[in-house]
């Protein structure tokens, strides 16, 4: 996503990405998910193992998003 108003803020497995998405949606931030594994599978090149997904948000929502992700990381590491 070059030359875009969207910035990658997180990379993780499906379950953690879903948690991040839920937290962002709770504060009305709409994120975009990039899943190369799913794209490859749909094109016939996919593997049986689920890969990592990337979360992108609009640059205007970056500060609030980073606070939420930092909070989640602290919670998950506790």
C-alpha cells in the first residue's frame, strides 16, 4: 500500500488480529486487513497453514490506534 493514506499498524495471526479489529471497531475506527495467505489461496497458490495478517488504518486515526494496540499488547503479555 504505497502512496496511500493507510498505515500498517499491526501484524499478527488471525485470532489476535480479530481482537485488534474488535477493539478498533469499539471506538469507530475502521481498519483494513491485508491477508496474503487468503489471497494466495483464492488464486490457487495457498498453503494449508494460516499466515500472518496485516492491519492498516487511516493516518488520521493513527495516534488513537497505536494507544489501543499498546494497551492490548500490555494485556496480552501480562
